[in-house]
């Protein structure tokens, strides 16, 4: 009995580990319990592209067939370029990221990486090529080392530390009594929003992906952390094809192209300067945010 139960026990443990990892992945996108299983197509091929371009081609999508969320949406992120998406809450920004990661398949049109329809790629190669820095990083109830290492399980401890340095979280970790072995998550040390996002950035740096999705935090970080994270992000973005889901306009100024979304449609697109000059929705949003920032500053000065 003992001989039989040991492998079964191990199997059970492995199952739980895998299940836990999947659960965490899904929680990154708030998709628990509602995820449809997207399967590899017969004959799916691995993605081959180190500096991939990404294109959305007449994409239509709804979570529920009775309610269309994205209407005939097209845009391209050239290899190594950055596209930022802005728009009101609920306009469909995060949905773009979920579709690119293929949590769902499109209902019409296609999403292609380097001209290859993502439905024809293996899930493993697609997801291996994309790193996501989510709005609200869910940490595993494990060590901080484990939480970064997860980005690339074959990385050495030196590489983990290097990634942590690049994400400006190493010094913080080094000062903790248990260093990298400190337990974090719901049952361990609680990290602040900014610290968690840095762990996610370290994970992404370690993964070294061709495509980066950055879902900016909606929760207000103090402006110093915001600037620091912004600077780190700009560094890791270099040479990677990047999709930024932006909640603050200050983040998008340097994007190659800004898409303004409204109810599942792109209503304006262009660079920051071009959009300001055209005096449309973006220019209006910008003025509004500027005056809000000025009001806040004035209040703080009092
Ligand atoms: P925010 O700025 O608030 O993050 P967003 O622009 O990213 O918003 P999405 O999260 O893409 O918006 O949501 C677009 C629409 O799709 C919303 O109306 C939302 O209610 C709906 N939606 C999002 N996720 C789901 C889901 N899992 N099931 C059903 N409807 C969903």
C-alpha cells in the first residue's frame, strides 16, 4: 500500500501545483469560473518570431453572443513598437489583451502575430511569447523568489536577482529579514500595489518575451511610485512589441500610436501630438486630466 500511495500522493501534489498555477493565471485577468477552454487546433504550429508584429484585423467579439463588445476593430503594432489604448471604463480595452492572450477566440476577423493567425498556433508558444504586467498582480502564497522565478522556471537564482534589480525591487527584498525566501501573498507579507507591480515587472523581465502587455493600475499609486514604474516600463519596452492599456494619459505620451476606444470601437488614432492638434475626444480627455492634476496640486500646496 505504501508503495502505491507515494506516487499517488506525488501525483496529487503535482496536480494541485498545476491547478494552482492555472488558477493564478486566470485570476490575473479576473476570469475565474467563466473561462471557456480554448484548445490547440489540430496541426497547430509553434510561433516562430523573435520580434513579432501584432495585428487585429476586423475583430468582432462578445463574451455573450447577444451582446457584442468589439465591433470590427483593426490596428497593428509593428515589431518592437508600442500602441497604447485609452477610453472610458468598459470601452473594451482589457478585452483586447484577453483576446491577444487567447483566453477567448474572436467571433469574426482575426488576430495575427507576424501574419500567423493565433488560432493556428500552439497555446504554449503563444503564451510563452507574451508577458503580462496586470493591473493587480495576484501573488502566490509562496516565497518572493518563487513569485519572480515563475516568469521563467528554468532561470538561475542569479537571473532572478538580476531581474529583481532591473525592476528596482532587489533592494527592498534584500532588506527583508528572510530576503528572497520571505513568504508573500494572502498568507504572508502583504506588498503594496507598487511593490506587487514591480514583482510582476521582474517576472516579465525574466520571461524576456517578444510581446509585452501592460495593464496599467487603476488604483492610484503615489506619483513618485507611478513615475518609477513608468520609467522601468519604458526600459523593458525597448525592442518589444508592446500593448499598453492606459488609465492615465501621462503613460501614453510616448506611444507610437494611441487608440481611443469608445463602446468597442476605435474612434480616434494617432500620436499624442497629432491627437491634441486634431482637437477631438483625446484632446478633451487630456484637458480634463490636466485640470484635475492642477486642482490636486493646488490642494496639496494648501
Ligand atoms: P476598465 O477601464 O474599467 O478596465 P475596459 O475598457 O478594460 O474597462 P473591458 O474589461 O474590456 O473594459 O470590458 C468591456 C465590456 O465587456 C464591459 O462592458 C464589461 O462589462 C464586459 N465584460 C468584461 N469581461 C466580461 C466577462 N468576462 N463576461 C461578460 N462581460 C464582460
